[in-house]
C-alpha cells in the first residue's frame, strides 16, 4: 500500500515539484499552502508522514508541529530556510523527527523521508505485542496503524472517530459521561456544540453496527453517556 504524505509549504512552485517527484516514487501526496488547512487535514485523515515548511498564513511550523503532536505521533519533517542550530533544536523540541534546511536537494530529502519512515516502522515493531492491538468481540484495533477492523473487514475511520472508538473499546462496560468523552477526545479547550459527540457516535454506529438504529456495541446510558458492550 502506498505511503500517504501531507506536504505543506507556502511556495506553490516548490511544493508542486516535490509532489510530482514523490508521486513518481509511489507515494500518495496531499499538498496545501495553509497551516490551518494542514492541521485540519492531519486531524481528518491518516498520513504516514507530514512535511512542513517554516511559515504559513496565521501559523508557523513550530505551532503546527505542536498542534499535530496533541493528537498524533505521525512522523514530521520540517523543511526551513532557518538553518541556525537553535532553529533546529526548537524544531525537534516541538516534536519534529527531522529537520532539513533550504535550499535542499530533492534526492537527499527522499533519503531522509525513507529513513524516517523506516525508523518509525521499526520503533512500532519493537513495542510489546500487548500495545499493538485491542480486541473486543468482533472488533480489532491496531494502535500502530490506528486502524480498526470488524469481522476481518477494515473500517474507514477519521482521527476523532478512531480515538473515540478506542476510548470506549479499551474499557468495555464502563459508562463514560458525555463530558468525560468530550474532555478526553477534544480537550479542555473544546468550545463547540456538545452534539459533536453525538454526531461522532452516530457515525461510528453506522460503520460498525449491524443495525445502527438498534446498536449492540456502542450503547447509550440515558441521561449519562455511552459505553461499549461486547
């Protein structure tokens, strides 16, 4: 399966050249020139790697890197015109896995991409088996790839859907209050409509339940919240 890369750079000419070059090597590449959009894409879709340039409209690379680290450990490579030692230290401190200075050689960047992806894969394979999967009845969650399967069939989940399902499946029978789930999945700064949780629950039920209108796995405790039943 092709590795999926999110590349964010405000230099449209450069990022399109990089996209074409990486696609020739078999990668699937999504590009954007906007930091907020890059963050939104990283939250909605699974990527094997994120490449980001230094400055975006309204958000620099350090902030974007830090925000992504709040919900994902996806490998990140910063590509920047800032090449002082302290700049690189700050990049790593904010969660980057590698730091490449501009102007760069595309061949060198590709080598760094392969090394980061290989290192990430090896790190995952060396973790204890117990941390790899969660099995609950017909459901199986792979924590390395952040994917889920039911009856051997892969389920297409967004980042938040996976996080919510993992939280419920990890403790079958435990009743989670609505506030507890919102705090766990969206954090303390969540200021949206509480119906967001209900929407995600409904989407999950549509994806895993035989009859979403009469759910047998993701159950409702009326007036309290939700729980997972095996």
